[in-house]
């Protein structure tokens, strides 16, 4: 199956699966299979040592195993590390972000966390997830506000699935 623009696409990923740290193994495998089914070359467990260029034009990438992948364009997505210094100073429980429950409440019941810093005990997924996506940062505050105002219903429990 061709990619949307009929362009060769390669994904170089250090992890065993794309999006593994965000989605977990089972869902990350779904994305890997989807990419592969659409003709994307996955270079998993790989490192990038150099982006090569000829003047101002990119020519490709050199991988840690010596493989060279020719390219006309390179998109870099390196993720983020949450800045938890304030939460740590406040004594909140941390693990890959600030730990929150389904209501987005931290280990201090008077403090809530939302966005890419919140590592939520996600009620739909049945596991913890910290999502680095604008939609999460846009939608979680409404649920947290409802919880702060005393609701424990569906308006206060953030159940949206990451994408």
C-alpha cells in the first residue's frame, strides 16, 4: 500500500516499537503494524549518528549500525521530558511526570495536574499514561475543573484516548 503522497518513508526509532513509551507495548504494536501495512520502513532499535547534507540540502541520515538512508527531508521528533521540579518541591509523587488518578488529582488531594506533565491512571486503558499531545493539554483542564468543583461523574473523569 502506498503512503499518502506516494513517498518513501522511514522511521528511525531507538525503542523496540514506535510510541512505545507513550502507548505501551500492545497499542504501540498496533501502530507499528499500521505503518508497515502502509509501506513505511521501520528501523526499530536504531540510533541516528548524523544527518548528512550537501550545502543547505539534506541528503540522508547515518545510523549507528553504519546504514545510510537517503532522504530529501528529515523530520525530527524527540519527545519531551516533563519539568517536575515544582511538583517535586511540593512533595508530590512522581514517575515519568506527576502521578494523577482518573480525576487528575495528585498525591495531594488539593492539587491537580494536567497536560504532558500528568501521568494518569487512565480509567479506559487500565494503565498509566503520560501523553505529549496538544489535545490532552486542551481537554484535561475541563475534567480537572469539574473534579475541583466536587463532581465525581463522567464530566470529571478524563477518559479520552490518546492519539
